[in-house]
């Protein structure tokens, strides 16, 4: 019985010693300057996701603008309270859609990327679709069905336009880079 206790104590001490040495060994083998992928920065930090327009992102104006958008949404929603029925629902959808579009535009201004501009176009398309769908609820029968189909078709067209614009922006960005590269290389060639 005493030998089993002794063996258990020794093996426990050995495991604890090994566990204590493991972090020390890994810290000596890691490079002195960690790469960005190994840093423990939060997910939304500028280390993991750099922002092109850093001055706008860091300014107090950004936060103030975001707060203004939220207060505008609350004011618009309060105006809807006096309405009733489907008009109230349409008003609320419009207010929510305007808020989403404004927030997407603010993010696009902050990030300054083609993808952010695409997100603005998507937000506009979805907001318009939500409002159109709500307006269709006032109708009945075939008229309502046709209205909903038209709203869906308009949304699909807007989303397709947004994708096309995103591809155009991406090709213009890569096209301008490739067109400047040859001129740079030709100017650096040796003259004999």
C-alpha cells in the first residue's frame, strides 16, 4: 500500500515538473518577434484587420456619427408609433433599412475598401426589398403576388448590380496595379 502511494506521488511530481517545463521550453524556441498570425490581438483589432482609413476609424467623429445614426433610427421609429396597421409596419421597415444603410456607409467610409462599398450596395438592396415586401401586404390576390414577385426581382437585380460593381472595382484595382508595373520596369532598364 505504501509503495503504491509512493509511486503515485512520484509520478504526480514528474508530471507536474514536465508540465512546468513545457511552457518554458516552448517560449525559448519561439521567434523573438511574433508574426501577426500568432499575436493574441482581439478579432476586431487593427493588428489582425488593418483599416485603410485609420484616422477616421480612430477619431471621435466615427463614434459620434454612429451614435447619431442610432438616435436618428430611434426618432424615426418613434414617428411610426402614431401610425397604425400596415402603414406602421412600412414605416418601421423604412426606419430600420435607413439605419442599416447608414451604418454600412459609415463602415465603408471607415474601411475604404471595395468590399465595404459592396456591403453598402447590398444593404440598400435588402432595405428596399424589405420595404417593398411590406408595402405589398396592403394588396390582395394576384396583385399582391405580382407585387412580391416584382420586389424580389428588383432585389435580385440590385444584388447582381452590386456584384458586378464589386468585380469592376476589383478588376480596376488589379488592372491599375498591373498597368503601372510594366512602366516601372521599363524605366529601370539600363540604357546602353
